[in-house]
C-alpha cells in the first residue's frame, strides 16, 4: 500500500441529517399519495410508482414494461410527441417515464407556479396516452439498435450471461428491456394489455415533494388525476425457484479482445432480512468502495485493474450479489484467483475494527448526498413504497449501521458470500485465456449472441 493510502485519516463524524417526515392521504379514486412539504425552493417534484415492472412481463413478451414506459413519453390523445415536448419545454417542465424489474415510473419536476399545467400534462400522459403505431415502430428501431450495440459491449455481455447462469428459470435471466427477439415481436395490443392490467390507482403510489401546501396539492391532484378511475390491485412477484449450487466458469469467446471482462456472482439478499445492514457493510469492506479489500489488492497492490467492485443488486425479488472487473487478458487467471481469495477470506476471518469503522463512516458520510433535492427525496420515498420499507427507514439508516459489530459482519459474510456457488463469466479471446483458466477451473466455452 502506498504511503499516501496508509495515512488516510480516520473518518470524521458525519454531518447531521434527518430524512423528512411525510404524510399519507388518498384521492377519491383510491390513489395513495405521499406528501412532503419542502420549502427550500419554489419547486414541485412528483414520482408516480406503478408497482409492476419487468418482473410482470408476460412470458415470451419480455420487454413489455420498458417498451410501454417509452411509449408514455410519446404524447397523448390530444398532443403528438412533438407538441407534447414543446408544451413541456415552454414551461421548463421535466417529464420522464421508465421501468425496471421492480416497477414502472412517471416523474415530473416543475416550478411551483407551473404546477397546474404540469399536472395536467402528467395526467394526460398517464390517463390518455397516444399509443400510435408510428411511434411504436420508431421506438422499436431504436430499441433493436440498442440491443445490437449491447451485444458488442463486453461488459454488457458479461452481465447478461451472468444473469442467465444465476437465474436459469426466472425473469432475471433476460434483460429488463428483453432481447432482440421479444422487441421485434411486441405489438401495440401487448402494450395496451399491460397498461390496462397494471396502470391503475390501486397498483400505484404517488410521491409529491414541494413547497405547495397540502390543501392546494390535494385540489390539483383531484382535478387532474381524479378521472383515473380503474381501481385495480397489486400483483404477486415471481419467486426465484433455484440458483446453481456448484462453481462454474463460463468463457464467452470474443475474438481479438485484448482485455477480459470478469463477472462473478450468485443469489443475493432480500432488503427485509435481519442481516441486511451487516450485509451492506460486509460488501463495502469486500468491494464496495475505494478502500475495499478487492480494490486495495487488485488495483493498488498488484496493478491488475483500474477498478473492481462488488455489490448486492437490491430488487423486490432478491437480485444477485456480483463482482465485476476488467483486466488484461494475460492477467485474467491471476485476477480471478485474487478475487476468489478475498471472498474466501471474508468467510474465514473477522474484519478489523478499522475496516468496519472506515466502511461505516463512508456509508454514513455519503448518505445525505442522496437526498439534497426535492427530486432526490421523492426518489427515496418511492423506494420506501416500492420495497415496503418502514416509514422511518432513512431516518434510522445511520443508527442501523452503528449497531453492526465485527461479529455481525463475519456471520453475515459466511452466510451471504458463497464462493463454492459462484458463477463466473469471462468475456475474452479464448485463444489467449482458455489454456490458463482450464488448468484451475471447470470451464465451459460459449460462442453466443446476447442481442
């Protein structure tokens, strides 16, 4: 370790921060609203969370949720995409729609003075979307092009192959936007069917953060979103039935590649598990930030990579734990050995008090940065709604971290890090790396298209 790194000062006490409290109320159509009075600036931020996303895509029609979200930015029954965009821009209103595995989202940020017009446009996009064939075909070309480009990006290929190997029988095996095959097959009727089933007040929560009084907001919401009448319900999430139990290395052949993309992973953690906060800290110590063991070993000491990290993908149905790195092809076997060594060490040795305090200080210190604006607060509340967390989850975040001990981290690491179940994906030129890898690991070689 360099002299500079060895002299990094101990973390200071984090600056005070309290996540704001919020109120709940319902519109007459049953839509649940979460409201925060935030008076720092004359701004209004809204996020509508639909509790259905790519996890609810029909089998064979993967990509429906994300395609539908793209379409919701294409105007309304009254305004085509160009006119709709101009109306937003004329008032400086930011509007967006998106979807991921967890859910679907409509967001809007506006000056409070423009709140009535902004809410009218949001309501129109939600309740009377345009759904035009010409818009869908234009977006289809964009999405197909995106899928083809992804197939030429080694990091994306590695991530997609890893997901397929960890989740062979689950929706997670395919990207949230689906593959080329599904994007070519989807029809406007498919999108309309998903919209009718899932986009309902009973399957949604609206988060509102701004300086307008609750009474004024309530009147505006009733006027604009009140006509959204399909009550609806919330839907079950598909559980993960199985993940692989044995270590396996998968080599994806990429002719001529001078670098190797490495991904390792296995099943992850539910946010409601009792050891969730100790898992966060265990991951930080392993590979979650600059002072992590993986970064100190592979980057600072051995110079094998410019970056290596680990993380738990936090999803409503537990996503993967994974590690990622990019290395020169002639260093891939050594890098993989060192990564696995550090994972094993987490399960055999307690972390030091210094490591735990540094990781805790880092997470506590960066925590307030995520909630500096009204839009960020709205995103945080959306997470509470989406993951069904305690109302005071963010208010107690630092306290939960403080309770974690070295023993907690050790026990969690032994439970959550499973080197013997790792699925490892290396995207590289097989002529350069296969001989070295197969001397040490069970190796499967793939020549595949992930578009």
